[in-house]
C-alpha cells in the first residue's frame, strides 16, 4: 500500500498543523506493514517570518519518505500566502505525475490543500482522506465582510462541496463542524479526531518559582493574525491592568505590526512582544507565567472551532483566561477547571474574568488522561491505514 500525505506544514515548523501531521506520521511508522510506503510532501519551514529553522529537503524514517519543497520568501498576508501555496501545489503536481498511490491524505485549514489532495487523488485513482482543521469559506466571510473580495465566496463554497463529496473519509478536528458539513454531505460517518495534548507537554512540572515581584504575567503564545484579534483587546486590557499585570505575547503573524502600533498609540508599557520560540523555550515561558491567555476574534465562523491551543494550555495546569464563544466556550466550561471566560474583543470583560481566577498551578489529571494526543493519533493512523486496506467492492 502506498500513501501520500499532503501537509503544508511539517516539523520543524511551529504550528498546530505541523505538530499534528508530524505526530501522525511518526505513529504510522509504528503501524505500517513491511510492504507499505508513505510519502510526505510538505514545505521547508515558513510559518513565521521571524522564525527559521534549518532542516533537510529530503529524509526518510524507515519506509516513510519526506520531501520538503522550498517556497518564495513571504509574510503572513493573504496574497503572500496564496503565492506560497501555488509554489507548493506546482511542486506537488510535478512530483506526483505518473506515480500511483492507494490513499491520499490531505490535512487542511484553508481548503486549498484539501482541494489539491482531491485533484491528486482523482488523477491517480486513489481514495481521499481529508483532515479538516477549519471552515475556510466561513472564516473569509467574516474577514471579507463589506469588501469586494466577498465575490469569491460562492466559488469557494462550490469548491468545498466538490472536495467533500470526493472524499472517502473526512475527519473534523472540532465537533462543532459536524452540523455544517452534514449539510454538505450526510452519507458518510465523519470522524472527530481532535488535536489533543502533544506529548511534549505531558509529564512536565509547570509550577514555577514564586514571582520575584507582586506583578503577575499573562502569557499568550501563538499566531498573531486576524483570527486572533489581539489588537482589539490587548491594548485596552493592558492599560486597565498596568499596575498589576504584564502581558507576554509570543508569536508572529499578519497583524503583529498593527498590534505594535496600537500599543504605541495608547502608551502601553506592560506588554512584551516575543518572537516565536522552540518548544523547550516555550515550556519555560509557560512555567514562568501566572495565567495563559487565549483569544479569538468576534467572527461568526469561530463559533464552531476548537483551537489546539486549548489542549496545550490545559495540560500545564495553569489558570486559563479565554475570550471565545460557541463550541470552544462550551468545551472549556465542561472540561477545564480554573478557567475564566469572556466575550471576544471585550477588554472590560477580560479584566472582570481575570479577577475570578485562582493563581495556582493544579494538574488537570482527568483532562490529560482523556485528551492525550498519543491515543487520538493512534486511532487516527489505524483509521487511515484501514481505508487503504478496504476492498473497494465492499465500500
């Protein structure tokens, strides 16, 4: 059996898509048969302009072969990302021409990798396994509200329907996506393998030393883009808390410059911006912080999502402060202790929610046991392999 895995991000890149796909591929190396082969087609590290990591263009892990394609230099803007994806797609199409695969696995948050996987699967008569991490047309509907770019939305929704209907199996990383995709196609049993907690954050003591000063640290780690809307809440909240708290913002993205400008405009002095860091350093930063902060912009599309950062934060045992709504809000309320919630983009609500937290580190043992990524990925890998081994006459 030959499996092709398409993922725009892969280790050593720093993002949820990279961590998730890398974990899946490593698990596959344990479950593959002697005659099975996996080809991973991805890119050289490119997630953040302020983070670059040297790695091999090609390498092998047993009968798994990894090919990383170089991309043109780009920032996190939509136009730059579009050109970067086109470069990736051209490389994939060239590399797969004339090759046969039994299964094509495509993991996608912006629909395009899913569409690329659908095209390749159709061309080589392979089964398609989709791993969908976002509802891209929904997100763009909010981002493009009142803008001419909204004209492309019907085309994207049509493409989405075509891709979903081509798939043999579909995994949704958030249970909040189920209703949406069942309206597109209801004749398959959708999988809901979530991101879960990465092993790097298990078995770690996150209880840091007592702070040297009465000031406490609120830490955010991740992308700084339209989806997070940090520029809409951090400046005002930081000003209101300037006598007690410092904000550490770790990451990069398309709206980082906007955030910096608004901090300067308001004269905010208790926000520290830190470039993306590797995971060992990130763990140290988690340990040094008092509260972990999560925020999603006030987009209707985000009513359905379940950010991977929720699992990572919860695994630390640190207090969680989250500006989310919809499915994410319900998930946190039901599963995570010592978590305070407020409405997205509501700085005043952030301050009030913060006051309800207990500033202690308490391991969330039952949560970690339930949502460890190892078991989730083990089941997902087995599910992927079972698709390739099915008799087509009985599907």
